[in-house]
C-alpha cells in the first residue's frame, strides 16, 4: 500500500521565519549519538540548527522550508541510522514544566532559609554551654522568625493550597496535617520567643517543608519522565486510515490527512478511524469505547459510525463526515493516562488508609495534648508534644507507598515498549505463573514470505491478493504483499477460518482447508512444504494453496527459555496445522503445543488452566484470539495485532521483539514486592514513631527529620522498580507470591475472565 506523510501540522513558524519541528529520535543513547545526528544534519545547507536532548530523546530542527520539506528531514535521519517521528507538545506537558519550576523555586527558598536558621539554632544550642545571655538568645530567635515566616509563607504554598482545597470540599488529605503541623510549629515558636523561652522550633517547620518539597519534586520528576517516555511511544504510533481512491486503489495515509468527503476502507477487526456514514457494506461494530454499550451494533449503508468503534465482521466503505486528529491516538493517550493513574487494590488500600489516617492523626495529637495537660505538664509542653505527634505521624510514607512504585513501574513499562490499559494490569501481571502464546504473528514476525511463489500464475495470485488485502491476518498479509494488491475486495471475515467475497458473481474464499473445502490440496502442499503455514483459495472450481514461511521473532527462543528457567509454564495454542506448530515448538525448546485450535478450544484450554489453579497470561494478535485474550487472567497483544484483539488485551507491546512480554512480567513482579515492602515499612515506622512522640521523647525537629526520612526511604525504594536485572532471578513464581493476608488484596485478579467474549 502507498504511504503518504504530510507533516505540516507538526511544523511551527516562529517570528524568525525559519521552520521549526520537534522530533522523537529512536536509538539515542549517548553523546556519540548526539554528535552523529547533529553533524549529519549540519551537512544540509538548509538546516540552520539541530539540537538533541538526551534526557527525553527529542530533537529540535530549525531549517529553511523553502528548499527542504519536513519528510526529507526524516529521510535524512533514517539514512544516518536514527529513525525519527514528529512530536507535538501539548498543554499538559507545559503545565507540568511550570509546576516543576514552581516546586524547584519553593525548594530553593526553603533550603536557603533552612541553612540560615540552622546556623542560628546551632549558635543558640552552643550558647547553653557558654552562658549566652537571654537577650542574645531572644535576638537569634527573632532573626530566625524573620527568616522563617516569609520562607514558610512562600515555600508552604503547594501544601497550603492543597489543604485548603480539601477542606473546602469537605475532605481530608495528607496536606491537611502537614499544614496544621507547620503552622502550629511556627505559631508556637513565635509565642515561645515572645515569652523569652529557651527553645523555638522555626528550624523544625522549615526542615519539614524542605524535605517534603524535595520528596514532592522527586515525585513530580518521576512522573514527568514517565510521561516523556509515554509521549515518545505515542509519537511513534502509526496513526493511519486507508483512503479509497476513485480508481479503486487504496492509499494508507495519516488520519490527519483525511478530509471530509473522503472514502475510507475499514477492514474486519480494524478500528474506525473517523466519523462517517457507511456507503457500502454491512457489518457489526463494537461501539463500547464510544457509547459504553457492549452489545455489537448492526450497521449497513447509510448508518453512522464513529471514530474509536471497531468493525467486527465485514468490510465497510465509510464516507467521512467529520475531520479529526485521530481517535486511535486519543485512545492511546487514554491508555497512558490509565497506566499513570491506575488504581489497583494496593492503591485503593493505601488511599483508604491515608484518608482514615488524617483524622486519626488529628485525634491522636489532640488526645496527646489533653493527656499531657491533665498530667500537669503545662500547655506549652503539651502543645509541643501534640505538634510532634502531628508531624511524626503524617501519612506521607503511607500515601507514597504504592503510587510511587506505580509511577516508576509505569515508566519502566514504557521504556520496555509496553503500553498498559486497565487499573489493575500491573497487579494481575505480577500474579501470572503460566504463559500461553499464539503462534502466527505473535511468536513469529507478522510479515511472512510465499515459499511457492514460482508455482502460482499471476491471475490466481491477483485474485487471492484482492481477498487478502482486506484482511489483517499475517498469512493473508503475506499473500497481499506477494500480489502487490492495491484494490481489496469487500469481504466478510470468519474469525479463525478465513474471508469470503463474491467476485465476478462467484463466491471466493481465502482461509483454512475446511473453509475452502481443499483438504486434499492442503495435504499435498503440506508434504512439499512441511514447515510452512498454509492458506488456501477457492473460487468456483479453482483451488490453490499458498505456502507461507514465517520467521520466529529474533529473541523468541531466549524469552521462552528465560520464562521456563524462572519456573513459568509455557505453551503454544495455534490454529495452524500440527507440523508447522511442532516445528516452532521444537525451535523454542520442545515446549507443549496445541495445533488446529478453534477460538472455542483456546478458551476451553485457558479455563482448564485456571481451574487447575494457574494464573494465565495470553499473548495473541489475531481476530480469532480476541475471545481468548478476554478469557485469560491478563493478556498482551503486539502493536501489529488486529484492533479487536488490542481492544481485548490488557497491554500492547511495540516492536519486532518478544522481550517486552518478559520485561512486563518481571517489572510487575518487582513492583508488587516493592509495594508490599513500602506498606510494611510505613506500618513499622508508625508503630515505633507514634509511641515515642506521644511519650514526649521526640522534639518537632526530630519528628520532621523522622517523617521526612521515612518518605524519602519509601521513594528511594520505589526507584528500584526502574530495573529488572535481578527481578525473579533464580526463583519461580512462588518466590514472590503474596502472603495469605496480602493475597486478599487482589479480589479483581480474575475479573477480566468474566468479560463477554465477542
């Protein structure tokens, strides 16, 4: 198919007159890569500047577009060896940058104030040993107050705003006790200074803000970096539609190039890329993404279809009625937002605990104050104890315990080229102990080669090509590629069997042996090409069989071997014939396999595995895999899969490698361990710290250091989710299994299996 790239929407024209475009560059890893790109582009006289940002793998190019087109820049980068994709900045990225700069300014002010106040505090502490006069001590306290008050007023704004917003909405969040603790500490210190007391706690309030701001800035940067990777992945997605030309040929164009009035082809299993009316064909569409309705809607000529819905059964010709930037891209953005903000049972537990904890902290502080007053300690000492309790029991560590891990793990997933969808995908991936792979297009590369091309006459190949061009099955794509088919037939797809159309008044079928009534011809072809996958053609009395050679994904054997070394069960369930599936299974280490499996048989096998106590990951790509993907505990699809399969999968992985599947499981397992570690750390910290604070054995300064230290410890532990080098090493799935009590946190682990199969 013809690919046309119009990149004008990504080009900016600042006041200087030159064109500017931002690109995501694939493969940038070091300073040498930066030099190669910048020097390579500098050879083009029309390019005024080229600057690469290694941190986010972005390239900004400025050039004279009178002599050089945007797509020519991409071609030059491809020639240098660094494929690039246009990138458009959005408002959310700008807002995040503004928020990060604001937090950095607050942190800088707090650090400046903390250094000066600590110098004054050290002078006061040392003055106790040198008989410092009360007048000098009070002077130092007032100087501390003059520094602390504006510092707290400025640096505390992120917490004060959040607390005020929560109170106005009648809720409690972590920033309420933080705000109360800081303000009470400052107010108490002013009163103590006014009354010429020996101690003031300006240093405690500012230290608390300093550490909390450091933690919040670190969290903001983790989220930004995760979104940078996610946005880069999003920019690399092919966002296309098949435009039907007046001569019947098809050109695959970016959705942004589709205009009102264009006619687009929507194959079975494809996502409808635009809003429009059906001009030819009758089918069923899944509109659940658009309307929330899970029952398929029947559409025919004149029916309205919407971008984002999925064509289930037959080919449709759709006349565009509304332009758009591409709903598929919008859905990918939603997937990324889901992944960044997903709420597993661990998140729900931590959020619930944090919500309950805020009023509990206030009650504990109040009771501590009243208890010490009744014990005759005086209101100053009692208030200091209450402030200490308020600060030391702030649930920051508990609130960060799970979200921090999820942010880091989501970033690791994106770097591993995995896009998650669903609130508990990470959690369910962590519980997997058995992997089921489809073969064609999953273990093998989606593009095959015709082994018997020389035996086929051109009219037969062209006839098969018109049928194959309307299907996304890997074997059909191999036939369409060999035929160089440009004009697809209007077909009806039978998942797991093949496609059918009426050509020259005679039914034509492309698909399995039984579907094409060509069992004998398939048997003869199987003897000649024992390791090839077969797809047949029947048109009246004409019967032909196409032998497609498929190559394993380059790392498939290593990935399967690593899964087995870690103790996972691995097997293949394929609709292909036995000899072909056996050949692949032997190449992968003689793993168990099932061949000639119909969609219902795949589901039955998954149910049998689940009944035996396994948690099953299904990896598949075809239209016939969609029911099995829905029936598994958790599922993945390659980005080349039919959109119907992707819609039923919990995550999508990019590229020609199978390694993202392994990394996804290992990252999820490590993330689960870190979540549990953080939750237990938070519980143990509070179990020790709270009694000490209530007993009056800690000062507000010690409380600020302890609480901030616990938050930093949780955050640093969460950062370990970035790497999976040692995740699961030398241990099977049971090595990281949840304890019985923790397992109760996962009631939704099998929820996906309850979704209705299409």
